[in-house]
C-alpha cells in the first residue's frame, strides 16, 4: 500500500514538472515578445501590461546572450516604429502576431 502511494505521488510530481516545462517559451518567442513590447511602447496603441507579465515570467533562467538579444530586439523595434512609412505594417503586426504574448485571455485594450 505504501509503495503504491509513493508511486502515485512520484507520478504526480513528474506530471507537475512537465506542466511547468511546457509553459516555458522558446528563446525565439522571448525575443519576439521583446520586439512586440518595443512596438507597443513606441506606437502607444496597445496596453503593455500583458507583455510585461509575460516577459517577466519568461526572463527567469534565460542565458545572458538571449536576454541581450531580447533587449536588442526591443531597441530595434522602437527605432523601426518611429518611421512614419512603417506604422501601418507595424500596427498590423502588433494587433496580429503580438497578441500571442499579451496574456492568457488575449483581451487587450487597444488605445
């Protein structure tokens, strides 16, 4: 009986560990989310609270070069968003592909 209880508990811990691992985004997704935050802050058309939460949770345990590349993508997006001829395309990206990083319910307030 004790062996069965221990086995069930061990399986529960393994399943919990796998669920936590599934929530971790790839390095590429982390960098894309940083780009989206740069666009959102510069264009000012989307509330960044969901992105902030996502990035804070995904930052943990990343290698330094990934964090640096994320900052680079953020800066690059901010510079790109200042170009008036690209605003339509970047707004479409922000309200399209970037929604994946905005939060679990994807209900983002567009300003």
